[in-house]
C-alpha cells in the first residue's frame, strides 16, 4: 500500500517523486531479500559440497590404506612360495 492513503477515502497528495521513491524502496527491499536468499542457498550448497568432498577424501584415504595393506599381504604370500 502506498503511504499517504487513509482508510476514510481521503488522500494525502503525494508527488510523483515520493511515490517513485516508495516503489523503488520496495523493489530494493525485494532485491535485497532475494539476494540474501541466494547467498544463503549458495552458502548451504558450499557447505554441502565441502562435506561431500571431505567424505570422498576420507574414502579415498581408506581405499589407499587397504590397497597398501593388500599389497603387503600379497607380497608376503608371493615370498612364501
């Protein structure tokens, strides 16, 4: 609702620049809210991908460890024969 209008039907006359200023303020507030939502979503996504990469990294280290252990066991098996 544009400020300046009263409930009894009478109007406080606003000049064009005041109305445009109110509209621009509302548009600016909407853009700011939209930007904040996008930033929040981006931060959530970055946090999610960071956690996924950390998980994948831990799995790779586990695989490397098991591979090294397997190589040692296999080498011992070969040396026995």
